[in-house]
């Protein structure tokens, strides 16, 4: 079986490696760097910035040269790892822009490639609002190339990316403000959690305004302005008009198997906009391959842990209280606090909170929302329990090591 994959981000290259392991002949096409947005201008360099900011707060020099050097080292090391994974006799890596000729044929320059199945994994890019002065704004990509710490930074958008950059440059000594259009920062996150995060960031000196509509960038008094209002799928220039694939500026339409309106073409990751997270793209690719092979799996796309890498971290999985109310589910909320956790006290990381939601009748765990040290790691315990249909009673009887931060989970019930 032959397969073409367009895009070499986490969804694309990991699906290519997985397909080769299954004995498929893979042509992986990319017009960008291996690792895609996540590795080169997203998840990984941002986390490098987070780590640096936590350990180099309020630098005497405004230079970020050492950070840029470290960022390049991290990216190069991980790219080398991807290159190693792709050294497989069943994988052909093609550098260039892919353009559909028909439902089963893709061209790169003058060369055409055909396959039994095609997977589109072209990702997304930052959205810039068409408002006055928008040309002055930087995106997350340009923020990661800064050589000097701005004296002041205004972040338009209080979502995940906006909060991470606000936290980073606040730690580095910038005067930071956030302008969010929605009634709360981190829209769609648990409201109770968001209130606590907002209070914490405000204490750190970040000025946060919610329900704020920006109409003129030139009216913003800040040295640097970051526009972080979401991302849009990369569908332009693919030649999808030469196929029968249903798509729009909002992304490629897929079913629950990641299959488009053309049965032989699939779309995974940000380009289908179902859930724009790197780890989701990887598992959508796995799910698509399983469908191609006629296999079933137990991948739960309704149980996806996610994190916000501020200090301390925010993490969430499953339903929020608001979700449960909308669905008419009667719940019980279980809460605990890092200030009562021995490990957190010993670390000096007492600012933290954990909330577990369970079905009031059955006790089944429905979701969890936390804010505190190492939340991005601890949340996976809840994700695992939810995948196993566990209840609060099951969790109550699970021994946790002492002293550990993970005890905040068990101490909530």
C-alpha cells in the first residue's frame, strides 16, 4: 500500500513513521522544516523560553542572545532525532510545495506522485485581525526571534499562547498587559480555574483586561504588541479545488475517522481544526491509519489533556462545570490546595489548586482542572483514570507516594 503525507509536523512525520512500521510505502512531502510549527516556532521553542525565563528573571542585560542560542540547540537536536526516525527504506522524504492535481495525484514542481491514500497534515498559522495598525503587531513566530527584551509588551488575546508569552516576558522584566475580547482569559477553560489564574497573574504585575475589543493598534501604548488571537488552517495553495474535498477557510471537513469527502483522502491536525493540539494531530494520524487498514481502536478524542505553560502551570482534561451544566449532568466537585501539600510547601510552590469533577450518581470521573507546579504531568493520572472509566471510589483506594505533588489528586476526595 502506498500513502502520501503532506506536512512534516508532529502529525505528519509521526504518522509517516507509524505507516512505515505497518509496511506501507510512504512519500512524506514538506515545504517547511521537519517538526513543523510545533518544533520550529511553537511548542518547543516556547517551552525553552519558559524555562529560561524561570531561571533568568529580570536580567541586567536586555539581550536575549544566549536564549536564542539555546533555542537553536534544542531545535537542532530534536530535528536530528526526526531525521533519524525518517531514515527508513519505506519512507521517501520530498522537500517542496505539494499541489493536488486530482484526487489521487500530488505534484511537487514538475514531479507527480500518486498513492492509494493521501493524508493532509499541513497545520496552521497565526491569525492577524484586519484592524488599523495591525502591521505593527508581531505573531508568536516573531516573538521567538526577539534579540532584546521589550520594555513593555501588550498581548492581544488571553488564550494559551498569549498567556505563555505574557508570563515569559513578565518574568524577564517587561511591563506586560493582556487585552482579551471574551469575558475571561483562557476561553472555554473551567471558569473557576480561570479566575484563580487571573488573580495570580495580576499579583505578578500583569495588567489583564477582559471584555476588551481592540480596534486600533496605534492606540496601544507599548513598545511591542503581540497579536495572539488564534490560528487558521493552511488550506490555501494546496490545489484542493482540483479535488472533490470539501473545505473552507475554516478548515478541511472530516468525519470521526479523519476521512474527507473523498474516501482516499484524510486530513489530520490543525488543518481540520477539530482540536488544534500537536498531540491530537499525532493520534488523529494513528486513527486514520487504523481506518485505512480496517482496524478499530480505543482512542478517546473526548479525553485530551492539555496544559498552559505559565508559572505555575495550568492543566485540564475532560468536561468543565459549564460543560456539565449544558449537558444536564449532575456533578460533584472535589477540591484540594497545594498549600496543604507537604511537597509543595517544601518546594515553596504553595500557590496551586486542583478540582476533580465526578458524576453525582455513579461517581465516574468526568474531568479535572488544576493550577500548580507540575500540573502538566500530574493531569495525566486523571486522563488515564478517565480512559479506564474509573470512579472517585477507585481513586480513593489508590496509594500515592508521600511526599509528592500528586497527592493533591487523592486529597481532593
